[in-house]
C-alpha cells in the first residue's frame, strides 16, 4: 500500500506533551479524519497512522484491474458486494481498524456495512503489495486479518510476481491454497471465482470488454 508517516492527531486533539501521542476512540477517528487531502489514514487501536497517497502506477493498475474484475463477477453472480480502499474494517477497540485495498462482503454479512466503515470482519480482504507495504502486508496485516476472523486473505505481489490465497482453517490459522493444474487460484469463499497470474504481470492490464470476458 503506502509509506507510513509519524502518528498524527488533528490540532484540536494534540497532546500537550509532544512525546506522548494522543489516543482517540474509533468514533472520534471517524469524525476527525473523515477526509485528509493528499494522505490516507488508519486507526490503530487508539493511534492514527498517516500514509502518503501512492504514486505507484503498478499498484494502482492492479487495484483497477482487480476491483473491476471482482465488481463484474459479483454483479453476475449476485453473491455479495465489493468495498474499495479507504473504508475501515472495525473489529474491536483494542486492535487496528485496517483498510484493505479491496474487501468483499457476502450477502449474508451486508449488515456489517455501515455508511462509514465495515463493522466486523470482511469475508475476503485483498492487499496489493508495494515496496512501502511489503512488511505490513506479509506480517502485521496477515496476523491481524487472521485474528479478526477474515475467512480469506488474498496477497497480490507484483514485485515478486506472486499470488497467495490464504484460507482460515477451523483452528483459526491461515493456510495457503494451492494453485490448480493450470497455475490458477480459486476462492473457497467465492465459489467459481478464479484468478490467473497470467492476467496480472503486464505493464498494462486487461480492461473493459476483456475483463468482462474473464469475469464470465
């Protein structure tokens, strides 16, 4: 995702001590950080992490392709709804409310979607790895999504040209799903959805009618 900057708070919430970060509730975060031009934020159990907006074209291109593919596929199957980056996934006051690059909520869980955040675990969380987010996506977020009960975590790594579909087992841990005989990855949460790495590792990814063809 994006390069993390020092934890900040709005002027009206700044602590008198410059060495003590101000902690705010999730509700306060939603009010104070509704929109910050030129940056993105995540609420981390009371602290606010501020990220620069990415100018990584490859990262943006993969988000464009995957969001369009998933949106078309969900429209055709009517299984759920796609949520784009910038929407927090709130799973508790003592854990971070991360904002995955993409989320999918099945129809049975659409009641978790509020006007400003997802109140509970998404059914699928997707992260596109960038140089700035490599450690977080493979480490912290992997463990956080696992602990939050997100059934599937998809990690798309254009840097190494790798795809990982992780499914949460009955014991509560993620396990990598194997590729099929053609090297494609199939979701267990979204029956019939298949992602082929051959679609992804290009400077210009498919668009328009070609994405529709892949979705069907």
